[in-house]
C-alpha cells in the first residue's frame, strides 16, 4: 500500500511538472517560484490532509476539534502568523475557533475562512482516510479539511518564496460551521470583527466545479406556524359551530405558500408538521408527540419550516406574503407565524465579481481555463455569509470532491495541486500591490 501510494503521488508530481511548462511565460519570477514550492510540497500536503482527516472533529466533539485545530495552529505558527484560540462558553458545547494573523501594509487585506469541524461525530462508523485509486475517502475530505489544506499549503508556498512579508492576512477556522453555536452573536462575533478590518474574504468550502466559484450564497432562516381550531365531533366539521379545524387551516396556508411564493432563489420547506387534539414539541424542536382520533376535529397543528433567500429584500418580501396568507383564517380557526434568523445571505455584487475576475485571470495564466460564477440556487448557506455585507467575497475555493456529509465523502487527488497553485497565485496577486 505504501509503495502504491508513493507511485501515485509520483505520477501526480510528474504531471504537474509537465503542465507547468505551458504557462511559465505568463507568470512573474516570484510566481514561478511559488508554483515550484507548491509542487515540492504536494506529497506533504496530501499527507497533512490525511493526518487531519483521521482526527475525529465532529462539531460536538470539543476535544477532537481542538486536537485538529492544534495541527492548523502549528502550521500557521511556523509561517509567522500570530495565532489565538478563541474558546466558546461551555454551555454552547462547541470547540472554539482558531485565528491567525500576519500584519502588513501591502496590497489588499485578506480574510481567509475555513472550518475544522465535520458532521461525523465519534459514534459515526465513517472515521478514517483510505485511498481508492485517484480519490481519497474520509470524513471531511471535501467539507472541508481539504479546503483548509488548500489554504494553508498555498500560504506555505508564499511563505517559502518570501511573499508573505508585509502582507495583511487573517485566517479564521471555525470549530462549529456544521452546527453553529448559539447565540450567533457570540459564535460569529470574531469573524465579523475580522471582516471589518479587511478588504476581501476568500472561503475554502468545497468547489462546485473546477472552473466555477461562488459569488453568491443563499441565506437560511426558520419559520414556525401554529394553528388552533375548535375541538368538536367530526360529524360537525365545516359547520358554523365547529369550523374547518386546525389541519385544514394549516393545509390552506401551506398550499397558498406553494402557489403564491414561487420565485427564483426562494425556497420554503415545511420540514415538520404535527396535528391533532394534543400536540407537543421537545426542547430540541426536532421531535414531538401528537394524539387524536378520527372522530374528533383537531384543535392544534404546528409546522416548522426553513426559508432560503438570496437577499434580505427577498427574505422580507417572502415573510410579508406569508404573514398576509396566515391572517386569512378559515372559519373558527386562528393561525400565527413567527420567524427566526439564521445564516444571512451573500448576494451577488460587482465587488464579488471583480474578485472572481482576478481568480479567472490567474486560472487562465496557469492554463486551467476561465472561472465562472456558480448558480447560487445550487448552494446552501455558509460562514462567508456572515461577513459578505462588510467586504468583497468569494467562496467555493476548496477541493474537488463529492458525497459531502455522507458516508464515502471523497476528495479528487488529481486536482489538488492545481487548486493549491491557483489559490497561491490569487493570494499573491491580491496582496502584492
């Protein structure tokens, strides 16, 4: 197995040397050296990724998040970053965040975003890295320990070329991206603070395609619908005395949502519904108890849902329509809807597109082709959304892979070196002047 692994990495290394000759004339002397450093470090980078993947850092595994974070901290320390571990309050049951910073005056000030945690807790059967031909399978390989590796080994290539001197770069690696600690004004306080003193945010969530990047992500929020009616004998339903009952009223509301709220990038999913004569929801909000009889008109129905949106304006417009629909109650029923904020949106902006254009030019100069914006309707919320209102932002800069959040999550090893090269040159060009 060891020899097989070495043989595969040797082939990847030889391919990168052959590939580099076609674009060398488009790079500066400093950029050529950066590329050579990436190639030299490529086997080490894959080994580093393997090491981090083999540490369980499920969001609720506080010790595991800190153990994996220590590897990232060590690497940042070695490159001259000043690092700080930010603990979260114990009642949040989250591992905390790693922040690294170098200070300088050259070029744009960058905020680089990743996360240490995965969705795979210690009781998951999916725990370890394994090679499968040109891919590696393991928890967090693509979401997003692969992205963390891309970020750090791009920085290492710059550091070894002497190109981190006098640059302003802040790295933040959250320990709870997969299930953000609440309240959000505590768990996301540090990233917002960092955003306000930087110019551009780059996030290393998994790539949506080798020649695509993300200039917009939808936000995520919640809604809670409670409908009450009159409990009565089923034979009297629809009468002036008994009314329509809570289940029919909830159905009316949901059907009107479906018919009247349809618009591009807006989704509204009722994920949980309970209706009967006795209804209760547990403290987690994900489990409930219900009882009723077919000869009784249900007096209570509750619905919990999710609302996704591309802009704050779209979110508020949808909420107003939902409130208006809810207010038009069927006879002898009453409904109320409430909303909870979660992840804000990252709307498309000219500034985000300008950063993408720099990335695309880098990619073309490297012989990797044009990079285009990805459809935001195909991407969920992410940590970059918390800072998008403060600075120009670009996401999806991580690895090529698949099956994120599922057993057999994987990373495509054949693309790693090219992605690190592109990232290193992007950071260099953004911070050089």
